C-alpha cells in the first residue's frame, strides 16, 4: 500500500502527469456508463423502443401479406393461409399499439392484458410452423403464464 501511495504522490508531484490520468479516468467512466445504458436498452423487450420497432416490423409484414394476397388466386389453400396470417398480423399490431399506449399511461393492468393477447397470437401463429420446436412453444406459454400472473397481481 505504501508503494502505491508513493507512486500516486509521484504522479501528482509533476503537473503534466495528472492530465493523462484524468483523461484515462474520464474515459473509463464514459465507457462504463455507455456500456451500462446500452445493456439495459438492448435486453428490455417491454420498453417503448422495442414495442415501436415491433409495431414497425408488423406493419411491414401486413403490407407484405396484402401484396402476396393480391398475387394468389382466391381458390387456393395458400390464399387462406395468407389471409389468416394477415388477420393475425393486424390483430398483433392493434395489441402492440394498445400495449404501448398502456405503457405510456402506466396502466399495467391493460399492459399485461395486451401482453397475454400477444402471447396467444404468437402461439397461434407458430403452432403449425415446422421451424420451431416444442421448447420454443413452451417458452411462449411460460411467458404467457408470467403475464397472466402480472395481470392478476400488479396494480
């Protein structure tokens, strides 16, 4: 400890040494704060930013479904599938908008009610997809149970 104190005294004895030390400490503080802020934004899925991004991507999906619906004849099975996906996407967008509105108003009861509805839409949309395994569907169901718990208990 004495050796450390002697080195600190040497640094502060010479006025030019204090400037690089101050710059290094300032850099470390900015690095830590920036990293902390980016980590909190990145992993918060219920933040207004992520909900807005989800609304935008759902709007793009709706446009794509409408475009594909026009290009397919109405007597094919593919038309029915696209029509169902379009209806689910519109319902999802409505839920997301209501969820964002509830977040801004801090109406947690409404927020989790919309979240439960979104989880049900996700389950329905992914139920018949072969790309997703049972573990993915179980995760959605578990998230739905969590939202239901929050809906019943959060005021």
